[in-house]
């Protein structure tokens, strides 16, 4: 990153990724990319529920496992 005012996100800190899961409503066939990273799993779940209430998933990117409700 060239702008030194922006810190590079550390994957061990921002480990909870939110996916919209558009494939669940037949909107895509390619793999979804993470749309947001969070430090806290609960905050990631709140964000996902607010943005995509019926389809989102939160994944711990360090372990690779979904974060259960």
C-alpha cells in the first residue's frame, strides 16, 4: 500500500470475513469474495444480518470455519 496513512490489515486481527452468499438466491455461479473484515465475530454477524439478512455467512479466516449463530 502506497499511502502510509492507511494501515495494512493484519489477518490475525481482522479474522472474521462476511460473505453475502449471492449463490443462495441464484445470483451468481462464481465464488463470492469477502465483502468486509471484522475484529469481532459478533459485529461481523450484525453487519451481515443488516446487509444480507437471509443469505450472509461469517467465516473465521484463520481456521477456515464458519462462525455459528
